[in-house]
């Protein structure tokens, strides 16, 4: 594999899941594969899980990870072509990506959307510029519209916890105080569409994800109806897509509660705001898979890096 920037880069999700399970059972089996290879992790935005689990995955493969908080510590990077750079940016992506490619065998990038300009966010100009101007493979650690390491992690977690052949999985919107990206919900949707599950989405009116992502997935605007017979409730907030980046609703009637989810397992990518998105009683119960999910981030990243290293 050359780059991993989308769930669409997964050729066969079931074989990936089986391979990730094997890596999880023997994480150091391929410790020689990445020897003398460097993974550069470039963060334009904050992270706890992605930052640490991707480093851990690299270490499990014998790689040397190096990390930079680009927004705080590097020169401001210009992504537009032909710009007179007399403003806040001091270095063009053409030079930045070429230079970092000399230090790293693989580059991983996190860059969130601005959520003010839909067209610009959907152009994925940051991750695509790295793919264009770097000479080494690029891994997305969450881009403007996708979080493919999280999406594969979630598929692995569902496969490990399913107690029936074709479980019912509900992606439910929940309230939040801030405008959040669509990336996690998009990649989760794409991952579920590749799996043998009954997958539906629940969100209030005005919060439908892009039709390009949801395709023919059933969308409910009634949470109770959507949760009927659910085996997994995956919760995430996202801002409005139609009224791009807007927060249309903050009241608690879509809060995830123990009563609402019944016997279903609860999933969330974390970080999560307790008692805004989901009540304590869910997170503190045996129904919650969130810690296990976060653990699987390492093995999802490790499989992606292994596949890239094998093709270097
Ligand atoms: N789920 C996730 O990507 O977590 P971080 O933002 O902490 O990396």
C-alpha cells in the first residue's frame, strides 16, 4: 500500500480485521520490519489517542517515530499555489513536504477542517498537498473529512464484540457545545458500509451527513425508533453539513442514556464530554467499549504501517 488517507484504501475489510487481530495477539512479531525506518507525525491539531497509539504502533514495528506540533512549533505553511507570501505563512508546502520526506520514510498528518468553507474543506487541500509534494507514503491521522484510522479501529472493535452474525449498528448524533467535524462519522459510515452489519444512522433534522457518504444508508430522525434492537450504538457529535459548520441544536434530548441504549454496547471515539454527549451511567457500565476501542487504535495503525512498510 502506498498511502492510507481513506477507508476506501482498504481493499478487503474482513481480511484486514483478521490480520489486525493477529497483530494484537502478537504485537512484536514484526519488530524487525521497520528497523532503521522513521515515521514522522505532524499535528496541526490536538490529539491524545492518535498521537500515542500511532507512535506505539511504529515502535511495535521497530520504527523510530518523530513528532512535531506543526501549528505551534513550525513555520506557518502556505498551501495555495502562486501566493505572494507576505502574510502569516513563511514556508510553502512544496518545500516543507519535500524536506520532511528526507527525514522520514512515512509521514502521518493530522489536519482538521476550518468548518467555514465547505468547498475548501472537501478539497482536502492539506492531506492532498502532502500526497502531492512528499516523496514518501502519507497516512491520515484525521483530515478535514475523514478519520480512517479511527474508522478501521471501530470496525475491528465491532467484529471482536459481535455476538451475532449480522449485528445492528446505529450511528447516533448526540449534543455538543462546539461545532465539530464530520470526519469520524464519515469514516465510521464508510467502514460499516463495507461490513456485514445492519447499519442505520440517527440524527436530528438538519444534521444529515453528506449524501456522498451516506449513500443509501437508512437515516432516522427519531432516536428511539433507530435504537430498537440495536447491538451497538456508536455516538458522535457533528456540526450541520447542510448549514455548513453550524450548531443548530444543543439541548439534551439526544443525550445518550442507559435507558435509551438498553442492551446495546456503547462506542465513542473519545474524547467525550460526560453528561453532554453521554451520561455517566453509560460510560461507567459494562456496556461501554470506549477503552477497548482506544486500545485498538494501536493495532489499526500498526496494520496500516505494516502494509506500507512491506511495499516500500
Ligand atoms: N479518537 C481520536 O482521534 O482521539 P484523539 O483526538 O485524542 O487523537
